[in-house]
């Protein structure tokens, strides 16, 4: 009888310790994660059809994918709590440029969950392309912070749905309307100007990537959309390289393609191309039609494609068909884009510097 009593007492003590330990664990977790009450949440359906309970008005947002992060910055800069990689800081207020770097899950990069959680986010956005299994794993590791899958942000002719969806979940619908209005205005302006240019026989354009300019992407790649949108003829007759793209080509290939315009993503190549004897006979070089895409604070043409390339619509038209843009107010577009999308008012000197390429 005495042994039975002692056994019961021991069991009670063990159970008490376990319960107390569990309570302490959840108490500590609650200190690191924001408390969300039922009254302050709503249920949305994300891009993968998941029902997710999110804050009505999220205040601390982070994403695992650079284009999504850029979009949060455009829609709600004061809600963004971290970057995947540190931005250049040019044409951006210091309070945003100096946000912590948290990394992410994209390309060859693998993030660290603790880097995200230390920022105490109340909402985490993930690119839906990574798939349901990966997002479910993220949700387990990030719990109780809600994970929302967002659809592709790289199709430059179909940016409205992602802007509108992001505006809704961030409770920034008015700002989303402003971005969409500008997007449609420049898109329609460009489409009207190139409407009489046959898309398959337009000006010959080569997209030069890498430090030697001998990598590129073909027609149909995410990375060359703006050439096609502006009815340029992408001369790169190569197979699309999976993943990041940037298919290697030879100098003989470029000479054969004989481009009239070259768009460049690498600063080192742009600075050397006019002095490189290998490139001297190419029409784009002979006629000084080589253009380095503006990059700050985010690229206008590619890498990554997406919402930051909206200003690339009028810019690409100007470099491929300047004769079709003589009455276009490119400077006005750039000023408005930076003010509306990047929350930064350019000075005259800054505007001239950005457009000085080529």
C-alpha cells in the first residue's frame, strides 16, 4: 500500500514538472512572437488555396524571396522588417536601407529560421512556386507566425493580381491602387507606340550578361520580357538555361547575330565594351547603342524581373526605339515611379545621373 502511494506521488511530481516546463516554454515563445487575438485577425485564401489566419493590419512583415520583399517595400515600407540581401541604399531613405538582412529561400540560397524569428514578424510571405511541401515545412518552423503563399511576381504583363493581393493582405489597398494605375498607364503608353512595329522583325537586340557580355537569355525567358513587350527582336538563338538563366555564348555567336542595340546588366562589361576590339564591328557598339540598365535601388530591366521593372517599360522603349518616344516624358515617369514606388523624391542631379547610361 505504501509503495502504491509513493508511486502515485512520484507520478504526480513528474506530471507537475512536465506541465510547468511546457508552460515556461510557451511563455518564452510568447515573449518572442507578437500576440494575435481572434478579434484582430481574418482568414484569407493564399495562392496555394490554403486557408490562413492573418492579422487584419500586419505591422511587421518579412518575406523569403527578393521580388516579394521589394513589393512589400513599395506597398508598405514601414511594415518591412528585413531584406534578403543588403540593398545599395541609393535613392532610398536610410531607415529602409539599413533594415536587417535576414536571408531567404530562393535560387541556391537557404535561409535560417532564427534570422527571421528574431525580427518578431507577425506575417511571413513566401513565393508559391516553392510548392506546398516546402511552405508546410516553413509553417511548422515559423509557427505561430502565419505563412502566406503569394503567386508568381515575375510575369511583367500580369503584375496587377499580385500587387492587388499583396495590397489586400498588407491592408494597403489605396497604395496598391496607385501602383496599378501607374503600371497600366506606362504599359498602355508603350503598347500604343509599338503597335505598328512587327514583333518578329523589330530592331535587333542582344541582352549581354556577365563580366564579358557572353551570357544571355533567349526569347521567352523571364529575363528578356521587356525586349518582347517593346517589340524588339531578341537575337539570342540559344536554348533557355534552367534556373538562373544566363546561357553562355561565343563571340562568334554575337558577331553572327549582329545586334543593333545591346542592353547590359554587368557594370564591368559596360565599362569595357567600347574599348574591346572584339566588339568593335558590331553595329550596336559602332553606333554607340549599348545601354547599361539602371540598378538603383533595384534593377529596371531584369535580375530580378517583376514589379521593379515597371519603369523598364518606357526605359526599354527609349533605348530600342528612341524615335517612337520623342514626345514621351521619360523623366516625368521616372520621378513619379521613384516617388510612388520607392517613397523617394529624386533631385534633378539624381535623375540625370540615373538616365546618363549609354
